[in-house]
C-alpha cells in the first residue's frame, strides 16, 4: 500500500537519548488501541437519505532512523 500520511513530532530536545520513549509509547498505544478507530460514513445507493458507519482499524508503521539499542527495546 501507498502511505500518504505521516506524523512528524519535534519537541526541540537535543542530545538527550530516550527523551522520546514515553511520548512515543503513549502515542502508539493511543492510535493502535481498540478505543481508537476511524469512522467512515457511506451513503446507501438505494436510500440516499440513509447513511451507515463502519469502523476501520488503524495500521501502525514505525520507521526508525538512527535509533540505538534502546529504540529497538521499546
């Protein structure tokens, strides 16, 4: 699949190994957890005044650039 959405996060921290771990862990759990889902609303062709919703799961892809051993562990 083609990935068209990316999230870049920078808190301005420099030269502090591991400062991102707590945030990244909470963020990953929030978007991958069962409580988070995207809701699509689709119009029914036969009854254009009615709509129904379906929940799609959110795929999480993690790309690590210049991560150390601690990045792999977390």
